[in-house]
């Protein structure tokens, strides 16, 4: 699996896909990313150390993803990330976090300050709370954008399911851009999870919504989930 890449457009940065012990929530009906995990923390550290050794610091910005949340990385890997940030002069560092870990975000930011500013990317998927909880089973309750913005700097949105419309997708994007620094829009790709993509909804997005935001510098839009360069076969 490819675990290191560079994102050269819009918000240039290096990106690493590390391996942790796996998503603790593990109930989202669209997700099977937790399969990229291991309970063997030493093996995880060895893999992650090798991946992190590829970071050059050329952009001064690094995104760390691990098919879960930063809290699910082992202590030695977190120490290695700190070391890389110091040695490669990383001024901006992104981690992902599930809503359940929101109270751990402030201590994380304090840990890396002042040399490295941490940004948190949170998978909200949609701001339509009933759809998010009843269909996706995201585990965020009725959290509203204002509350989410107290913890997350950026959000991920997920489109491509039956029940989503041009209006709801447009509203999600507008809400994301209003309350957060950046958004990352993902189109649902087929996987082994129960909830699978709807071709008509995806076509609707690509034809009617995508053209309006394709060039927005604050919006990353991934038609394929490997477009950041990680996650595919080596």
C-alpha cells in the first residue's frame, strides 16, 4: 500500500497514511478503513517510522491520516511525528479526529505548540443530522456546525448516497465553507461496508455541484478516494 505522497495543488503538503490500532467507533455504515489496522503496536511503530522517514519538509506542511483518529496511534509513533516536525521544520500539521475524541484536541495542539500549529480535520460527512445518524450512523448525535467548529478546523464531507440531493449537497458545502477553514469533499467509492454508492446521486454531484467548487482553493474534492496519492496499491 502507498503510504507517502505529496499534494501539490491548492494547499500543498506532504501526506502520510500511518497504521494505528483501529477506529474505536467502527459503526459507520459506509466505512471499512478500520481494516488497515493492527493491535501490534511495535509493528505499527516500525511501519510508521519507515513511512515518516520519507517526509522532507519541503512544504512545511504535513497531513497525517491513519484510517481512524490521532488518538489511535501508539505513543512511539506520536513521538516520531514530533521528532519529524522538529527536524523537518513542519510549521503546520494535520490530524484526523472522530467527534468522540473532541476533548483530546486541545491537549494535542498544546503538545505541538509553539513550533508546529496543529489543524484538526473531522469527518462530519453531512450537516443533515438525521441522515448522518440514522443512515450513516456517524456517532455525532445532533451536533450543529457551531459546536463542531469549536473543535475542528476543517471537515470532511461524503456524498453519493441515496437520499442525498443537489440541494443537500450544496447546503453541506456552503455550511462547511461558512464555519470551517477548509473542506474535503469525498465521493463514496464502492467497498465492503453495508452502505454503498448510488450512481444517480454521484452523477448529479459531478454534473451540477462539482463544477461550481472544483477550483475553490478552500475545497479539496476527491472523486476517487486515492486522489491524495495514498491508500492505493504500491
